[in-house]
C-alpha cells in the first residue's frame, strides 16, 4: 500500500512538473524532451546537419520516416514545411506541439496538412497564398515566408540586424536576393535573426532552389534553440575601408567636380534612401 501511494505521489508530481514547465506564449516551452540514440539510419555523425537533425528529434518536432530514415537529401513539400511551422507555433503558444493543430481538425479531412494549415491561418501566420502549393516541392523562398511569421514579432531577437543591413546595402552579400525576389523581406529577416547565413561566403540564399530536409532542419532548430543560431562571417571592412586611399583619389584636378565624400559616408546617405526594409514608391 505504501509503495502504491508513493507511486501515485510521484505521478502527481510529474504531472505538476509538466504543467509548471508549459506556459502560454513562452520560449521556455522549447525543451529537449528526449535523447537521440541513432533513430535515423541515414544520419551519420559527420553530417553537416547532424546537430540540427538530432535537435529536431529531441525537441519532439520530428519522428523521421516510416523506413527509419530522416531523408536528408529528399525534397520537401510546402505542406511539410507548414506542418513543422505549426508544431513550433503550437509548442510556443501552449507547450504542446500538436495541441494547436488538433484543435483545428475537421470532419472529412482527406489531407493531414489541413489542420496544421488551419491553425496557422487562425493564428495569423498565413493567409491563402500557399493553398494551391501544399503538394508542390517547397522553394527556399517559400520556406522563408512561412518561417518568418511562425513566431510572434520580437520573439526572435534581430541580433544580426546591423551586419545584414550593411552587407546587403553594399551589394557584396546576399546578391541573389533583390526587391523583386519573392518574399525578400522574409528572407532578410532570417539573416537578421540568425536563422540563415546563406550557402556560401557571400551569403547567397538560393531563393528558387528546392529545400532539403537537412537544410530545413537547420532553420527550424535555430528557431527554437538560441545556441544554434549563427552570425554571418562577413568582412565589411573590405567593403567600406579607405585603406591605401590618397588625397588624389578623393580630389579631382583643378576645374574638376567636387570631391565625393568617403565611401562609408556615401553608403550611409544611400542607405537612408535604399534601405532593404524600405520600398521605393
């Protein structure tokens, strides 16, 4: 009898512990609730996405595929990205990755993704813009669009804001993203919050390329784990430095035009007009 009472007391304490951890609208709900132990046969320790894929599993956001693989090199559909985003949103809002989507299930659903999509719409994360694309393979631009609004504004600190603003304005970095790129503001937001640093030394985002589960896992886990977020290793000194510049480089001969201000000052003037966050009429 005493053993049974102790067991019941332990069960109650565990339940209280869970409820104490879960809170409404809290990043404290992002907790690793299990330990990865080789569940995915296609994931090796030397994989570039190893830390991200294992974290996705440990945060309870992925079970992998039925065949025991993660599918590192597969292509993902827009619907799959929607599912992951809804789980992260629900985990933040309620402490349970499935509670939000489950509350938006509907009779006669023929597609699993619909309750996740309805949940994100109810939360104001998405509208109808991706309704016809759910079964299509997702581009990296579409992924940025979904993830940029997954968590409420301010939850992800824009730790790289100045670096990204200056690098982008220089036209030396993220050169494959312009105001004419689909969801370009969302893409730049991922850089500002450390969710993406691009795919090469110049920070190329490759917006039209299809997303792989490995690359998606990297972005998704950076949203829930600050330790995984990154800062671009861009050297802006090489862009704005006037090292080696002489007076003759800055002043035209007599009768010429007025000298231009130093490069960085010119950029500061231009950036006030051409800020990547300001659309020119």
